C-alpha cells in the first residue's frame, strides 16, 4: 500500500511539473495541453511502461525449454518468496546487469543480460535474481518503471521547450533565460525524484534478496563482481536512456559529471558491507 501511495504522489508531482513547464512554454493553453499529455502518460505508464522498457532493451522472453537452468532458478526463488512466477527475459548484451519490471507481482517480469549469466557463478546469479524478486515482493517495480518512463517524458518536454523557446499568452517570445531554466530544471527534477526513490530501496532489496536466497555472501560477491565488470563494459541502451538506470541492480552509466552526481544507487562498497554483516550475524 505504501508504494502505491508513493506512485500516486510521483504521478501527481510529475503532472504538476508538466503543467508548470507547459505554462512557461505556452501560457494557459500550454498548461492545459500539458495536463492532457500528463494524464495520458500516467495512464500509459501504469499499464504499459513495463512493455516499453522490455522492448527498449530488445529483451526476449524465455521459458523452461529455451533457458532451462535460468528459468528453473527464477521459479525456485519465486516459490521461496511466495510469489507468482514472473515472466523471464534475457537481453543480449555483454554488460552484466539485471532488473525487474511490471505493475504488481501478478504481472511482473525479471530480465537479465547474457553478460551477467557469463560473468557470475550459479550461486552469485541466484543472489542477483533473489534481489530482483525482492523488488517484486515489495512492489518497487511499479514506481521504478513509472518513474523511468515519466523521467524520459520530462526530458523530452524540456528539450522541446529549449528548442522552441515558447511564447507567453500574448504571443510574445518567452524569456530565453526561462527556456534555459526549463531545459535544466525539468530533467534535474526527474533525476532527484528517481534518486530519492532508489537508494533506500536498493538496500532493502539487498537484505530481502539475501533472505530469499539464504546466501547474503553470494549476493555480496555478485555485486562486487558486477561493479568491476560493468565499469569497462557499457550498456548502450542505458547510455541512450539514462532514466532507466535506476531500474538496474547496478548503475551501468559510464559518464561522470551530472550522471555521477545523480547516481540512483548506493555505493557498492556499502551494499557489500551490509550483506557481509548479515553473514556475521
């Protein structure tokens, strides 16, 4: 229930942001148009954002016949977590990473790159998929997928504002400084929303995932290994759509500057330390 409230608040906040940018671009008419767009985006994000993200990554669905070991692992972990069996996808990318998506546990999907299957041992991979199922169990997947979709829409709206400059209610060109402010502040606001959502969520998914798998040391080892491999192996789709980075088990963005400033994940060292503390306990 708490995550449903957070999702509703997120949608309301982004709707308000859309309307504010629309007003700056086109006055009252622009604000009304932005409201219609925002309502449409909220509806689309709730029902179809998971399909959009999976298509974006060219994910292919697998089953017990096409990927028996991986599919069987997810099925066993889902049973341990008392979850419905999610759809299972593979992404043909060398960068090791994984994510979960969907609007609820009954309509969930988990996806992993072929790179993570090559890099990790079976025990480590099991820890990673347990982490993703923890996101499903906590209903993080809806707010994660919705925020990724809406953040992309905000960035697109900001680019539109910067390109066209906008006009006031009397048809006069808008202050160019305001246009620049929109182009900077809109994606900045989207990044802040995602950052606030993601950091605490990752710690909790690490803890719960370790409990589902019964092996916190394996997840700690997996995170350390993914961190080292991911630094030299970019994930092109995430580089092109950085708003989806917060869905991954490890931030795959290679750029510095603002990308590093608004990292959606806690430091890997702290995540590993917390998991190892679970082992000692």
